[in-house]
C-alpha cells in the first residue's frame, strides 16, 4: 500500500529512542535488539516500521510471532501507530489486500510455505522477527526463514531472551565468540531502575515429598536435600501433583492476590503455569476446591484458547491456568501473582514466565511488586537468585557491560524433568525464604546520585489510542455481510450464487479474498441496491 503516514506522535521511552537512533543511523540489513519483557519491544518495532514506510524505503512490513494468539495483539498495536497489518492472512491467500501495509504471521506459517513469503518479500520489505529464538524450534524452521526472507531489505530480530537452551544458532543474528551480538540491549535491571518494570519477589516453598522412583525404590526427601538430577525431577513432579503440597501454595498465592486487590489494584490477576493439559485441569480444580475460585483454563487443544486469553486480559477475573500458552509475548499487565507449577526448568522458559509479571501498566501505582511462587527446587532457586543478583549488582552500581551477552551468558542447561515412569505418593509444603531486591522492595532508593539528588526517571509510557477494530477484522465483517447478501440475491433472483460472485468480481476487479475495504463496501452497496430495487443486471 502506497500512502502518506501522519508524523510519528506516540511517546517513546529512552531505550526505544536510543535503539531507534542506533538502527536508523546505519539501517543494516540485519540487526538484533534485546529488551526485557515488558519494556515495549512492539512500540519500538512500530517506530521502525513507521519510519521506513513513511519515507518509502519499504512498501511492506511482515511481523513473525511465535504463537497464533499474539497476531491480533501485535496488529492492534501497529494499528495504533497507523500501520495496518493483516493478522488474518492465510498462506492460501498468497496475496495481500491493497489497503494493508503487510501481515502478522507465525513461524509455523512461514515454515509451512516459505515460497509464499519469499514472493511477498519481493517488494522492499521490513521483516520483524519477534522472539527470534523460536526459529530453532524445529530443524527446518531456521532454513525456512532464510528461504522466505533472505531477499528482504531489512530484517530486525527482537527478543527478551536471545539464546536457546540447546545452544543452536539463530538465523539472521550475528555471533562473536559464540555469543549473539545485539545492536541495542535493555535489561531488566535497567528497566526496573527506570520504573518501566515492576520488581519481582520470589516466595519459595519447600517441604517433603515421597515417591516410588523409576527403579522401583521408595524415595523420601525434603527440598533441602541435594539429589541427583533424575531424583530431583521426580521430587519436583511429586510436589506439583500432590493436592496437599500444591493446594497449600495456591492458597498462599491467592491470599497474596486478595491482598493486592485490597491495596488498590482492584483487577489484579494471577497466572499458574502447569506441566501439561491434564495437570492444568487438576490445578484449576484445586483452585476451585481450596480457594473457591473458578480459573480460566487455557490449553492448546481448546479451539477458543486465544479468545480465552483475550477475555481474561480484559476482565477482572482472578486466575488463569495455562500450559505454554502465556509464556511470552502475551500482554496482560494486570498480572501480579504467579505460581510456577511447571516441571520445565530451563533458563529460557523460566525467564519468559517471569516476564509475564513485570509489566507495570495494569497497576494504578505502576511501581508495586509482583510475586512469583516457586518450589524451593535448587535449579529454580538458582535461576531466581540469578535474576535477583542481576538487579542487585545494578542497584549497587556494578551492572554488567551492556550487550546481548547479558542474557546469553545465563546458564543454558536445560534440565527439564525426565519423562520416565514413577509414582508420587505424598508431599507436604513448607514456606521457605523469599528472594527479593532489598528492603521494602524499593530499588529506587539505591539510585541516589553523588549529590543526593533524586534520580531522574522517565514518566511511565501512556497507552496509545489503539483502534478497537483492525482492517483485517473490518474486512472479515464485510465478507460475512457479503456472503449473506449474495445468498439473499441468489434466492431473490433465482440465480446461482457463483454467478452473483462472478458479476461482482467482474464489476470491481479481483476477488473478495484480496479486495480492499473500500471495494468490499462498494460490493455491499451494489448488492443492497439490487435487493432494494428488486432488479439484477449481472451475469445469468
């Protein structure tokens, strides 16, 4: 679509301005921008796309996201910056409507038909690769991305966790000494200091578990005991599947959520990450039995999973239980309490889960802490301590060098639980210590200048006026209207509906699949006129 965009008027945070200026100064073919979850990567991406579309350096923007339910979220954010992306695009469509600037698609879509996207990218194209580490989720996906977008004018990769647990290289990312190199990096410690993100507090819960191991031995161990990896995984899975242990933790988490709501955050919400779909249903049932709360359940085999996430985000409901569906990207700023009830203990997954709670936009005061309840498993404790340590060093003025290595240097071992057979018997929870960032959870107190002047922080970013309906959603509504009107015309004039469609295609050119909104509205007006006048002057 060739059109004039209004001047950019949306506010940017300091890191977004700096990252945009750094990119705009060079306009490289490939670049990686690293920003902690909640920092505003989508707003930065919109600024980039707006600049290139406005000066006509590109005529198309394609955003690739890891999950289906993120497509509409990104499209609406882009629409708030006057950029219209089709989040309903299907590979079989092959072409885009002329009144769109591009599309939002998933990595799976690209992998299924890289030639479709190579054709779309034959015009000058900006490709924005969100959470680019997903390019290595399957062996063929990285090559599919290269085939699809190797000819694009610009490729900008965005990530809050720019590494993979398996150590695989990420397409379109430059490496030095085994570490990915970022054009710009904005880590959690800096975001916390700037007031962009809220502080995380990790209440740890230990206790004792009893189970029958895969080798047939009856095991009993507390979380304070060091166990070999296999037995540590069995102990964790036992605790997470026992209603006594997990029920106690859920009760404590729910009380914390009620406390947050009573303190003025009236719609504060909670999220539980479950191990699998059966476990998610077990957790939801446990929440209802122990806390009297019905939870929204989101698992991949539900056809309306995306709608459930959107419904929860817009509601005041207290709890949502999910399996891998809200691990990254999903923006629900009102989340204040989490329970990590998953047995996936990789650094990548854990940081992504924690990232769901750092967004401060849903809190009227924006600076209050969030609480992530954890089993006191040594691996989880270590990862939570690493996050607290990162922030602690920054608060004491000993932050690490800026760069992609901030996150890439994190431990990469993927110690996900072994999937072998074992039988859990019992588990009891015991509240342990809490990992936090200092007295009163107020990191700002550590940022006094040498002259004791108060630190200068950017104002929290206001939300943009995002249109309620995207172009793609308007087109879908118009197409539904057209189908109904064509059916009425077919009946009223005793003409096959295919001939009515053929007449409209002949009159207006092209097909409904790629017709812009103005043409769809014109088709609707003509059909309405035929029905109103009871005359039809088309093909028979």
